[in-house]
């Protein structure tokens, strides 16, 4: 994980240094305001390309950093991009208004009549729209499909921005090196996105030909789906990871859900276990055997790849037990503790399987029942230390609802558990 972060941020810093050098050597704008506008425009381009890299789902980054963390970075870079583009746009209008000694309103409409400027305005408008629907207050009110559909407009914005940069900025063509650099950077970013999001999933599904072989109702609202395929022993899947699942013959192709593997991959089948939380997940229990599956992934860094200590503490909440249950199949015997938080024992998904695995390993299982707000919170620092006195000497894996995960991570920081020993996975793609 550390090496991947260093590699990613080194890539960003090196490119920012190159862009700064190009800005300083490419000459100034027609006035001081336009020079500053050019500075923000160049950095907006770098941020756009970095955005593509963060969501390209490249296996090397994903397995070491995790899609959930990359998605968080994508969100914050996105809002930085929004303000950078708005600053660039305002400064461009202001700069030309000063040159022509006219109002900013007249200058705006005058620039809108120039094709190169109009492309930039179109890209900026799309980014502003995406930023608006990504604000938490708005995002929480939208269906995922609606939010995702608007988000896809970003690719149109990227195309418009690329043509705008080709036609408008002198920095792109200020030297042979500048032209080669910008073309290489754009091709690398788009190439990474197309490879990770389109080529690899299509190639993998054509090769493995996934299909449903069994559907098992675990309870009234929980179902396990078993998926097989050709040469699954060559699928680079690990316990603790998740896939993005589509069942085109049963649901619309755009209905996709991230579900963890609830059993360690054995080279013959993959298993997902889901709780009914929406129409797509609730409908899984009605999947006919033989249904084709389209599988993206596996994704995630919630694996034994990042183990640093012999002992392990696995903390799960609700259906977050699924990747934890898979990890138990890879645990060495002896030094494992599982804390499983649910409202009641009846809500404990896969409890018998977890109990049998922990018993077979000679570990400990603590089933923590009760509603949030009742009694002493089980994940307060003193309660965690009481349950697991040697917590400082263990790797800690946490998976569950966002509020629970945040509470556990806060307590682990309070206990000063070293960050490299803490591994968390949060649900959701947005």
C-alpha cells in the first residue's frame, strides 16, 4: 500500500512540476489576468487526467490502495477540479473584458461565439452540473442510476476540454517537448481508463463465461448466489475482495451492484451473499440457474496481501461479515478474533459458517448484539481493549455500514493502533 501511494503521488508531483515549467517557459498571456487564467487552465487539465487515473480501476493500484479509498480521492479531486475550472473561466472573461474595455457580460457572449471558447464553456458547464449532483445533500436524494447517468457526462466534458486545449492554449504547442508531453499524458490517461473499464472486463467475461449455478436463500432477506465459469483458477481473485455484478438476462444491463465474495475463491465457483436492500439485490433470490453473469473485478485491497502481524482482529457489522467470512478461510490456525455486530442473533448472516470456521482455527468469536444507542457502545476504545487486550499487536480488518466503520476507525486511532495495521472496506461505488 505504501509503495502504491508513493508511486501515485510521485506521478502527480512530477507532472505538476513539468506543467509549472511549461507555464513559465511558454510566455505570458495578453495581460496579467489572462496569464493567471492560463495557469489555472493548465492545472485543470492535470486534475482531469488524474481523475481518469483514479477511476480507471487499474489492478495494480486497486489491489494495493482499494477502490473505496481511490473513490474518496476522486471525490475530493473532483471538487478541486470544479473550483479550478470556475476560477479559470471567470479570469478568462475578466481578462478579455479588460482588453476590450467592455462588461464581463458582453465579453462572455462574445467569447461564446468563438468555437474554441464555446467548447471550454461546454466542458465547464458539465463539470458544474456533476459537482452540483455530487454534493452530499443532493446525492442522498438521487437514485444511484440517476447520479451515475449524470456522472457519465464527464467523459463528454473531457472530450470537449481536450479539443479546447488543442485549439486555445499556446502552452500545448509552445515546443516540441510540450506537444509530445501533452499528447502522451492524454493518451496515457484515456488508455488507462479504456483498458481498466472496458477492455479488461470484456476480455475477462469472454474468457471465463460466468453463469449462475445455484441460488440459496440464507434467510428471509439474505441470499447467496453461486457463479461458475471456465478456467476460474486463472481469475486473480482473493478472499476479501468484491466484484461488480450484473445479470443481464434477469435485470437491465445498467443495474450493477458491488457484492463481496462471501467465500474464498476455490478455482471452481464464486459466491456472493447479499441482503435485500433494493430492487436489484432483492431480486437475486429469483435468479434462474443458468443465468449469464457479467462480472467486473475482482476489486479491493481488503485482503491478506497487507498483513503485517501474525495475529488478526476481524470486525464486521451486518452483511459486512461476507468478506470477513471469506478471509477466515485464509487465516492460519490460532490467533484470530472476530467481533460480529448485529441487532440480534437472528440478523447474523452466515453465523453458523463463521462460527465453524473460527472454531476450526482455534480462535474467538464475539457476537455483539443490540441496537445502536442501547447500552455501552461496543466499539468504544475501552470496550475494544477489554474484548481484545492485545489489539495493538494485531492487524485489524473492519467492514460494515459507514457509521459503524467510522466509529471503529475513530476508536482504533484513539487506541493508537498503527495505521499500517488497520484495513477497512466501505460499501458503495459513489
